[in-house]
C-alpha cells in the first residue's frame, strides 16, 4: 500500500477524549475514530491488525478442534426469557440493547450467545455419538456498558471470539476446557503479549470453574494477586488468602464503654485503645432480589478487613432461597434515603453490632422483615472482641459469640484478599499484585443453560441427559489495543510483528530524487512479492515528518532509501530498539525474512 493513496491522518497532539496511552496512540496514528460513546470506526490500519489477531485466534481454535460458525446478532426475547436472563440483562444490569420489531416482537442485540447456541444444540444434538462438539464464531458484540471507556478496551460494540462446547459429562468438559486453556496460551504467545492466566469469578454467566487471561499492563482495570512460586494467581474478585493473625484481645470481661465520636475503626482503636484485629465491624448492605424483595443485610467482619462485593453477591445469590429469589439485581450500601424506606427509626450507624435488633425494620411490602446476618470467617474466630453497642456513642468490649450474641448467623468468606497476605497453599509465600487487562475468560458452565432450555442428548444407556457446556471468550478488539498498551514508547506504538498492520515501511526521504524513488519502488515490490507486507511512504512530506509518522504507527521495520544509495546501500531501522544499520539493497529481503520468520515452536 502507498501512503499517498491511503486514508492516513495523524495528529500531533493527544486527543482530549483519551486517558490511557494506547487509546491516545490509536487515535493519533489514525487507527480508529470515535463515532459515538463506546462506538468506533476501525480504519484500514486497525482493520488489518484485527484481521491478524482474528486469524491467529482462528488457527488456534481450529487446531483445538473447534469449528467456526456465525450466529445471529438479533436474538428473540423468548430465548432469553427461557434461560431467565431477559429481565436481568435488559433491565437490572441493562447491558443488553433491546428493541421491538414492526410486529411488536421483542429482540435483543447479542451481548453473548449462550441462549442461541443452546437452542441450536437442542435442535440438532440427539445422541452421545455426536459429542463432544465445540463451536466458535468471531463477531461483533453489543453491550450497553455503564462506563464505556479507554477506546476499544470497553466499547459498546466490539469484536469477540466466543466458543461453546457440548460434552456428555464433566470429565469430557474438563478435557475440552484444558485444550481451550492451552489454545489461549498459544494465542497470547503468538500475539507477542506478556500475560497471566488467573482464577476468576464466574459472575452472572454461572457455572463452576473459570479462568481469565490477563495481559499485564499498568492501565489494566483488574487487579491480579499472585505468588512468586507460580502456584497461585487469581483476580482479586476471586482471590483467597490467609489474613494476618489477630492480636489477642486486651479485654477480659463484657463492658459497655462510652466512645463518643468514635464512628470509624481508626477513631475507635485510638480511643480505647485496641488493635483493629480485635474489633468486629458491622456494615449494612441492601440487596434487591429478582422477585423485587429488598433484604437488609448486616455483615460482620474483622476490623482490619474489607468486604469483597463480588464474593458477597455470590453468597447472597446462594442464600436467595430464603426469600424465593434466584439472583440479586442490586446490591448497595443504602444511603439515608434508601434506609428510610424500611427503617422505622434511625440506625446507630458507626455503632452497630452483629446483634442489631430486627425491630429496626418496619413491616413494609416487598421488604424482608429481618436482617440477613452474614459473618465473615475472620470475625467468627475472635474472642473477647470489641463491637458496637447498637447505641450512638457507645461500644462494647469483651464480647463473645454465642454467649453475648444470640442471633443465628451465616458464616461466609467475603473478605478481600490483600497484597502481602500469606498464601493458602504455602503460608511462606506472600501475595504480590499486578494490574491486568482481561482479554479472555474461559468457563466450565455445566448444565445451567442446557437445563433451562431443555437441550439434552441420549447417552449410551439410552437415558436422556442435559448437555454439559463450556464457554470461552476472547476480546479480539480489546486484545489488539492491549498489545499497544503493553508496547509503546514516547514516539509511538511498537507492534509485535505477528499482529502489526504491515511488517515493513519503505520511506523515500525525497520524492524529487528519482534514484531514491526507483530504489524504493523496487524494494516495495520485491518485499510484497516475497510475502512481507510493506508500506511505501511516497508522500511529498518532509523526511522528518515521514520518520515521525513511521514511528507513531509502529511498523516493526523501516527501510530508508537515502544518501547511502550512492554506495548501493539503504538504512534499516528496527522500530522497537531504534537500532539502525546500513545494508546493501540486495540484503534487505533476506535480512527481513530472517528477522520476521516466526521462531521454531518448542
Ligand atoms: P469485563 O469484566 O471486562 O466487563 P466480561 O467479564 O464482561 O469483561 P466476558 O463476558 O467474559 O467479559 O467476555 C469475553 C471477553 O470479551 C472479555 O474477556 C473481554 O476481553 C471482552 N470484552 C468484554 N466486554 C468488552 C467490552 N465492553 N469492550 C471490549 N471487549 C470486551
Ligand atoms: Mg463486562
């Protein structure tokens, strides 16, 4: 491609709309343009990158035995009603764009495809002889994200590869899951990215085990906790660890103390004094279930620990049977306005204890009449602890579970693991932290969707069984941007050669010099003919501008037909290192070929 003929517009200044380096650079280098909130045009250079990433993904999926297909983006509401996700996805979470056709039928634009693929499987899979099966597609997804940002990282329209597997049983699912795990490692390695596979929360998708693939970068929205020995890595949403030991309590007998103004753990510990590890703090949440029931939740946890809301949400879903709820559609720390809806009198905030009386809750329609009392493991272990007196300005010391607190409680693990904590598998190991960009997520789904939609097969014994499913996503457009986030310098992007839009750029410093033009044209044809995708900068711009642009767009190799031509030589510059060498014209092709041939796989 000749730059003179390309839609090629670069910007000198960082665009105001971009916050992180990769987003700034993609805009500045003319790879993408914003069309609306979270909606982007992929311009020619970007489209080439996306196709390269897609091709690597495709090759690895095919090698893992998956088959490519293409599913509809317009999905009838009935399918989502059958799986029970329509209301959550269109209203509660609101992530799905929904529309009505001219016959008033409701449709959703696919944010994901479990329902569609399960309906197809229900229709077409009859027997164990057809199993296992793994189908994938590479396609645009739509999600009405609350906070679209960082360009392609969190778009409302983006490209995903999603695969869905169907097996006869859990053991067979594990085999496919393992193959997909390995395929994901290959994809990331071939795309030239530094990454980590981590244990993950399975969230609203459901199922048992899941792992995320994190591209390591400071701008990542996710926090990863891991141990140096390589045996543990998890998203902080999922991570568990051993907290620091608590200090033995300095209080021996139950007493009520005046603690005016001590409505935070820090103030309380200074006032008494005591260690935060001797305190049971109680936090109020409010959960709203899918059937509309509001449940006031009292959570007790050791004073130095924090609540992990993802774990909390999962526990509340498990406890949903208490109020006949299947999922939690809202989970908040209620402000005074929200509290007023059910609290008959002001709550002693900052002084609450696990035994706060249920009669704070007024009888009201749609409100569960008792506190749901959850106690984190860290608080259960304490003896003679400090906690609120359920009265403003007062605490109790020397409190013990069972003796002083009569209410029944659910014991749970809802603490947030922290950097520096001891690891569960080996307490000698301490958790370390890194930021990551989630580019892939693989799930062992089990039978959640096959059961909901009635997708069954007949096993060898002639018995009808639900299909055992897995699902596997890669954010293709997010991955492409993550590659930039991981690799750039002050001059621009530095693409890994395997996914660069072009591998080489031939620059003519002075287009008025016919020797330069001729040598460049010859090289341009020779390289392209040999399969090295090459750009030709034949614009009438100054040489300095051309060099700057070549650096900005991050093409791995730059060839300059400049002054050394009189000796039959050109300059070859490697983008990543800026290393430059003068080489003979005839040496360009063999050298680039050698540099760009993929390393022999191990
Ligand atoms: P996140 O937690 O970042 O919102 P997710 O858990 O919703 O991601 P999945 O539903 O597992 O993501 O989707 C599979 C992959 O699609 C993700 O790993 C990510 O790479 C990509 N992805 C998800 N949402 C977006 C988005 N809004 N824009 C771009 N890529 C996305
Ligand atoms: Mg999401």
